C-alpha cells in the first residue's frame, strides 16, 4: 500500500478503527513517512493519538422540531410511505421520540422502521424498553441498538466496564466526587482516569470546554442501567448514590438551607438529588430522606419549581417518627419549610397575576 501511494496525492478512508486503534496508528505512521502526499480520514470512537492528527467530533443529531434528527426520522418514514407529511401533532411526537433517543442516527433509523408498524403513540409508550422495541427484526445484518452498544462495551477493559455500568445510576450530570462515591474502592485519581478514558471512547460526555461535569446520553444510561440489573448491582450502587447525595445536601442549620448561593451550586445536582429522594422514599428510609430534603429549601425556592418541594415535604412529613430528637428536629424544620414554601407559592401566584394584568 505504501509503495502504491508513494508518489500519489490521494485520500484513504479507514472506517471503524476503534477495535484496532494501536494497529491503525502504527499503519498511519508508516504511511505518513512512505507516502507523504497521502491524506487519511479515519472514523473511530476513539482517537488514534498520533502526531498531526486533527480531531473532528461528531455528536448526535440535533433534536427539537426543526432539528436534523426529526428530518432524518421523517425521511425514513417517507422511504416506507411516499407522500407522508406529518401533522403538527405527529411532528411533536416525532420530536419526543428523537429526544428520547438522543438524536443517535442508528436509533432513529430503527425507530422510524418501527413507527410504520406500531404508530407514533405506541412507539413513544415503548421508549421505557427501547432496546427491545428497537431490534431491527429485518434479518439483513442491521445491528439492533443493543448490539451496537454491546460492541462498544465489549471493547472496554474489565475495570472500564464495571465503572461504566455503575455510572448508569446517575440521572443528569455528575461530577468527579459523585463518580468516586459509587466506586469507593478506587482512588479518586483512578476514577478521573476512567472518566477521561470513557469520554475519549464516546461513552461518557464531558460537559463544557474545561469539563468538570459528565453525563451519559439517555440511551447509553438506559444500557448501563440494564447492565446494573444483569450484574445484580442495582441495590448496592443505588445505596451508594443515595448516601452520597444525602451527605452532599444535608445541613445542620436550617437557616443555611435557603441560601441562594448554595442553591445555585446545587442546581446542577437536582436530577440526582430527586432520584436519591425517590430511591430512599421507595425503601422507607424516611429519616435519611428527611435529612436530604432539609437541605433543599434554596433549591425549591430558586432553581426548582416550588410545587416539587411541597410534594416532597408532604410525602415525607407523615412518615417521620417523632420519638427521636433528631427526627423531631427534622420534622420541625420541614414543617417550617412547608409554611415557607406556601409563602413562595403565594408570591409566585401574585407575581403571575401582576404580569397578566393590563
């Protein structure tokens, strides 16, 4: 190959290199010396890591009513049903499907094929079991959604596989401290290395130019959640997740819970805090749930709808045993919060009336 391209100007495309990155890198290094007029375009879920490499990241398609994901979905339905033009309601349903599937092209292709059989409403209802719903069923060698992610998962080391699976417990974004909390046997620096490795391999998304927060696309998180169940880790990792956010949010002085600076810092954690509250309440850990809720006042006032805080306080208060001093204090604090939340709701209602007045 090097001899063939030695004196030529050409473009060579190397496709799907992630399963043999080291060999591909060595091959490209050789060609760069022996065929200086050659340019290479390599597609891979992991960069080759060689000098002169220019990385172009391809994220999912943009979702939303005017996004490329919706355009692709509609085109694929039109391939099956020429002349199809979505109504306003159907367009909204398609946008929801695209949002659930994170704009991942393979998932959209499979979903569009299913839409022709199931209809959009049933397709949306099946998103909770997307891997079963989006099996190709065509017998033409097309990968199912699960098989495609299995492929990437299989390329990970054992340690990477276990860490990635544990990250399936997170809802929304999370930071290094939270990631370290669900792998307590690892040093935080080792956890940082794993986050870096999995983000390079396109299984974890590093948010922002400087990173610091991470997330899994919803479809990837659903896959990790399946693995958690298959490995029998749901309860133990759920417990670690719950304890981390309880300790992060709980506060000894109720007055500090309403501090708005603190609320701003905690706002990115709300999805995980809400998930931890749900996990603890479902298992009857009412005292710990009360501790978690006691630190959320500022969030419920500033960053999260007040009605959400009121719902949680009303759910937790009747379950707290008043016999213990700690429980009594928490009950007292949450009762005060409930009254304050009512005030917030009244103020917001009044502001709404003022905005709508002539």
